[in-house]
C-alpha cells in the first residue's frame, strides 16, 4: 500500500468518524413543512423619516421577539431577511389568525387627558384642538395630546377579579412614567364627577380601549401614586391576555405588513417525513442492488461509500445549522442517485482500460479509471454546484433550502466517490485472491451494453439533422401546450391564498365550488389532490375570510382538517415570479460561460441549447397535464438543468479527449465514438437515478409526486437531449463553421 493510498484511507476514516459524531450529537433543524406550524413573513413599511434608518428593522425584530415569547410557542424563530423583511416561525401553532393579529399590530399605546365641558377655548387658548374618538360605549370624546406613551410602560399583565370584576389588565409604569401618571390623573381629578374631563383615555392604535373615571377619592393635583393602573373593559381571557401582550411588548417602530403566511399541519409533516424516508430506503436499496449486479465487488464497495455519503450529508446539514425543508429532503434523496454518477464514471473508464491491453490488471485499470474520469467528474459536479448556488442566492424559503441540501449533496458525493470508494476499492483489488479471480472485481469485463455496441458499432451521427428534427417536433408540441393551455402558476408566483383540507370522505369539487360561490367566493379554484384531499385556491383573503372558507368546506363533510394554509401577497408573488425568470436566465448564462471556458464555444453553445430545449419541454409537459408551477417545480427545473448538463459534459469531455489524439479524424466520427463509449455510463447512471425518483413518485405522497414527476421527465428528456440534441447540434455547427472546405466526392 503506497503513501497516497494510506493518506486517502485516513481522510476517509476521519470524515466518516467526524460525521458519525456530529450526526449523533447535533440535531438537524426541521422546517415547519415537516414538523407543522406557522410561518409569517413581515415587511416593514417605514415612514419618510425612517427610510434612511437602517436600524428600524432590527428594532422591529426585538419588539416582535418579545411578543412571540409571550405567545408561549416552543422554539420560535425570528430572523431578518434582507433590509426590510422579517421571517417568524412558530412551530406547533395551527391557527395563524391570533399570531398575525398580534405580530402585525403597530401597538401604539398612548394615554390622553380628555377635554371637559369646562375647558372652553377662550379660557385655554394655548391648548391645541385634540382628535375626537368614540369611547367603549360609542360616545365621542375630544382628546388632548398624549401625556404618556407605551415607552413609559414597564410591564402589563392580564388579571382576573374573582369578586365579579372580570378580566382586566394591570399596567406598571417606569421612570418618568410614574410621575407622568400621577400628574395626568391629578389634572383629571380637578374636574367634577361625571364630567368627561375626569376621564383618562387609553388609546391603542387610534382606538380607545378604556376611558375610566378617576376615583372620587383622588384629590385634585394629587393624582394616583404607585406608578400603576388598571385597564378595564368587557374583556374575556384571550382579549385581556392579547392586550397585555401588546402593551408589554411595546410599539413597533415602523408599520409592518404580512406578505406571506404558511401553515402546515403536523399530519402533513409526519406523512412527508415517513414517505420520504421510505422512498430513501427503498430507492437506495434498489440503486444499491443495481450497482452490485452490474459492477459486482466494486459495486458493493460503492454502496458502502453511498451510505457514507448519506452520513456525511446529514452531518453537514446539522453542523451548518441548515433547516431541512420538504424540498430539501427531496433534494437529499435525489442526491443519492446523483452520487452514483461519479462511481459509474470511474468504473466504466476502468473497464475500458482493462480491455485496452492484455497487461492490464484490475488495480492498474482502477487507478487509470480514477485519473481519466476526474475531469468529467469535476466538470459535471461544478455545473450542478452552479445550479445549487443560483438556488441559494436567487431563490428564497424552501427552494433556497433545496439549494443548500443539493450543494452539500454534490460535495459529499465527490468525497464519497473520490476518497471513500477509491480507498476501499484500491485495498480490495490488491488482495491476492482477487488478483487470481479478476472477474469478481467487476472491472475485468466490459458489460452487456458495451458488448452489444461493439458488435453493432452503429453510426448515430450519420444523419444529425434527423435527430434535430425530432427534437424540434417535440419542442413545437411542448410550446403548443404552453400557448394553448397556459402555465398554471401557483400562489407563490401570483399571490393569493391556498388552503388544503383532509376530509373523512371524498368531497365533490363541483359541489364545493358552488358552496364557496354562495358564501361569497365565486372565483375560488377547487381541486382534489389525492385521496380525501381538497385544495381551495383564491385571491388574497384575510384571516376572517379564510375562516369562512374553512367553515364552508367543513359543512360539506363530517370532518375537514386544515393541513396547509399559504397566503402570498401580490408584491411578493410578482417578486418571486421575476426571480424565477432571472434564475433561469442566469443559470443558462452561467452554464454557457463555464462550458465555453472548459470546452470550445461550439460545444458550450450546443450544451446550453440542449438545456433550453429541456426547460421548454418540461414546462410544456406540465402545461398539458395542468400541473401547478410553484416553488417546488422551480427547484426541480433548476435541478434538471444541472443534471442534464452532466450528461452533455461527460459526452463532450470524451469528444475533447478523442479529438486530441485523432486530429485528422472527422468531427462527426469523433462525436459518434464519444457517444458510443459513454453510453454505458449514461444508461447505468440514468437507471440509478430512476430508481430513486420512481420511489419518490410512488411513495412520496401528494406533496412529492409533482416534484418527482418533473425530475423523471427531466431525467428522460435530459438523457435524450445530451445524446441526440446537443451532440447532433455540435456536429451540425461544426460543419457550418469549419474553416476547411468540404471534401469532394472523389476524395471520399
């Protein structure tokens, strides 16, 4: 065993040991779509004076943190996003109305003297005319300018008077607020009993919530000492606690608006986790069985490395403190299939090396396979990392989480293939027993696909225009679907509200649509999704209107549990839609720049054209099927871009390699030979990914079906386009741009 092998072995052992330690000691933070709860995204609306104050959002976060803590939610999360957005996560909270009302209230609390009947304008000319507001009973009161504000309040608490006084809120003042309260009540006490001027108005957000009379026992100018008071009214327990929460939490420095609200029931979260776990187990088992059957011993060792890959990925998520969302969990499962790609590339190159000469051994062939496959592995993984990076920087929410897990998965797969698999395989093939029986290694034979291709030796690039015509016809069909049926953008891109219910019996969508129209929601779109699932999508609704929708649906069946509730503001929907377009354009541009730098511009242009071909076809399929275009679809689409370019990179990497040693060979022959040599890798990699994606589609439940469908379509289209769109296009472009004149008939 040489020094480099020992170093790789130690690195592999250290990576696995460290990952195991992190996985056992650091928990992964689950997103609300997996554990249930409510997420609210608030956007600050600063006044003109506050527009240049960069600390306004930070002060708002601190006030909101006090309000959330008082709600009693376990493990809440409040984070700032950008310069003017705040993301609040409330695990376990299934009724967003209370949280939205509490968080969105500006809570400007003020204490005002009330102008009495004896305060005539000629007697008090210096006093400004105050605002007029109705009190609790509807009587109009003219208020003086505020004497105290919420900043003078130290604490507030809801209390119950067992002597029949009901619920009230006690307020304790601090600092100058104690003297201010005594002065305010002392001035009010100078008015006679029954006069409006003897009252003190307590105003919350321009609404009088209480205006008590100062007790007759309080002397004029003396006031109420002790720095505390009570807010009384017709409060029940929840109203008193909410009022105390707002008063003690303080006023928001700037107004805020709820632009996004998501609520996921714990049932949906547990179902998603269970479904994804089964999909991961079964998909990984099928992929591992396939790899072992095809590549024998080295396939078994690759399966061991695949398990190590899963451990490293999980540990990396935990160590980085990343939030694992539903799309992120799907990306984690998908990356298992992608991790197979690097192993297949190496094993196929090792088989080619073994077949190239009689003096080759499994060990030398394996080393050559790792060396010659490295450039293709690096290029294909870098292109996928570009897609993952774009998801992280250009997307938000769950899609951004998907980009994180995809990026971690790609890096972990490279460690798995280039370090762990190589260490295990090099150690195994060096054993004397395997040197005597090389076929057990899985490297000492070429495989069924390569054997069949070598016997037939088809010229796939003889008529490249025919392949391009087929691709053009499929493009026209896809584009006609987009033009005829349009794209059904989800609420994430259009704004509005989507509520999903789980019912005990199936509910007819037409009946539900009629009932909602009668209830005042004629534009509601009602769909069934899976067994006993009903989805209602409509324009933007407030929480009271959403409750009316729920009551209407509940009247159609014995039981209707709300498992998902999403509300997206129109401004955010437009922003997400614009960001999706930007992400696609930037993704294609980034792929073109990288491929043009690594290959010739001709090959880079062909690969990017194939990517655009895949995007249009995937959009067309979803248009024809009437599937929703949402954030999860965007994650799938960008993944398809990264996955599709992998196949093109592998083919063009072989074209570049063959072209260096055969400069006089026509380009179309080189391209055809590259296709034939890489076809076994393409077939085996596609089969490995298909097992994972099929498991997601069949076992992943309603929430993952469309995601898996998009990736399955993308896998099929991407595999085809890399061979029969990108390569024929490169051949045709080479013919048109070649500086050499076409050969005459006599010279052929």
